[in-house]
C-alpha cells in the first residue's frame, strides 16, 4: 500500500478556484496571473534567441550573460556585488528556487519558521525534506510580528522564511523589521530564506527592504526573485536565487538534479532585456494604478479593503455581507455573483477564529477590473 508523504495535501485552492471560474464563466481574480500581454520587445528577443540557435541546455547555473545582468541589476538597486559565477543561479521560477533551497539545507527534524498566512508551497516542501514547519501568524493588522517570531525560535530552528511584499497579505517589511530580524538571528546559525518575487511591486514610493541591503542577513540568506512577476510572464516560470558562495554551492547540488537548467532562449532574451532599467523601473507605478482603480471600486461596495502596500493582491473583509466561512463564500461568490477570489484561510495552518477575508488579484486589464467591481458592488 502506498503511504503518502503529504497525506493532508490535495489540489491547490488556486487550481480549484480557477477551474470553478472557468465552469461558471466568472471573472478570475483568484489565481495570481495577469490577463494582459507582455512587452512585444521581449517576445521578439525570445524569438531571435531561438532563431540564433539557443535551443539546447543552458549551463546548469544559468546563461553567463543573464547571471551577469542579474548581478548588475542587484548591485544597481541594492548596492551589493554578488559574484555571478558563484552566487547567482537562474531557476525555473520562484517556487523551484524555494523548493531547491529548502532541499539543500533542511535535515530531518529541523524546524523552519513560517509566517502565516503563507504561500502554500512553503510548509509542504519543508515536510517533504523531513523538516517541521513552525507556524507563526502575522499580527491582526497583517504586519510582521517580530516578538512572535522570536518566541518561536528553539535550538532546533534551522531556517526562518520571510516574504516581502507579502503574498497574500499585501503588506511589506520595512527597515525596522529587517533590523529586528537581524537582532534575533545574531549569534545563531539560523538560515534565512527571503521570498522577494514581488520586489518591484512596492507602492507609495516606499523602498523595497531587500535582505540584500543588510549584511548580517545577506550572509545567511537565500534570496528568491521572479522574472514572471516583474515582466507579466508567469507561464515562463523563470526566476533566480542569490546566496553567498558556500550556500549557493549546496543549492546547486540540488538544483542540478532537480531541473538542471532553465529555459535557454528565454534566458538569452532576459539577459538583453535587463540591460535597460526602464524595463523594470516602471512596474511599481503600473501596478499601483491598478491597485488604486480596484480600491476605488471596492470602497463603493460592501467589502472592506485592507491595506495593500505591495504585491498584486488586495485583501477584503466581507463580514458586512456574510458570516459564511471564507471557502464557502468564495465558491458562492464565483457561482452566484461571477467573481472568483481566494479564501485566505488556506494560507494558514490554523486560521484566526472568525476571520472573513478574501484575496483578489488586480493584475488584470482595466476592463476586467471594472467588470469585476460592477459585480462586487451589486452584492
């Protein structure tokens, strides 16, 4: 008889809600992907790379030109020169980078602190490698609770996982948070995994508080990024990870037997595309405008929006509409009112009692957002 390694894991809520949206003809604001085209110039660069013959395996850590472009971008933005030869690896998306980093360093019995609500791949991956997820909640304001995290640290803690901008909360870590994290990890051997796939989606002119900016954190961290999120191409599954040489050596041991290398022509195209900072500098204002458009609409509805400081997700409280559990309400919202969203309880080990919050993705065309708002305001 087969014994499941993940007996409590089923089909992800993203798949469930997207399937339901398709069946009901609902507007899909559930799964986090844009419904608008990518830059035509990037399409042309991929096509040219294919025609130039870049169609075989890339080097295991990534095409050198892309790793060099990544290192140059990171130094420009955050002021630290990662070595593209030994400290930068191109991955098949951010999730693969997270999976590989955990596989490289988590041993059976190790504890990994996860801050809930958390992206749904974190805990199952820790469990697959024999670790024990230790769940700590964000505060009631969806902000980082440093005291709660510190209280969760034990002699068995191997890693702390953080995420900024945060999916699904839409909040960000700031300088004070990063300094508190540095304080609590100082003098320990605890590693850090910083999920920064929404690095360019920080609003209100706030600076992205990347781990890269903080030497005490950087020296113990895997830092994960996503090209798919920045360039509206989630289906390409392209990302990268930064880490000090010793950590990256362990990461690559797993990476080479996981995917070995990522998509070759896309790597060549991204290497050329990254040379012009204009291609990523305007992303935050682009999405901030979409957030504002969606927020204006939500304020005219019976939903109560929570603060959104980054990412392309907006949380909204629906207690004024229904007292149904969020999964039941999300399914009814799709079936009866034509808008699909994600119930936030799925991002928790143990959801707070009485919480009634849905996550909406606003990475959509203005027409899509306007049509969704019209339906939400009719409730």
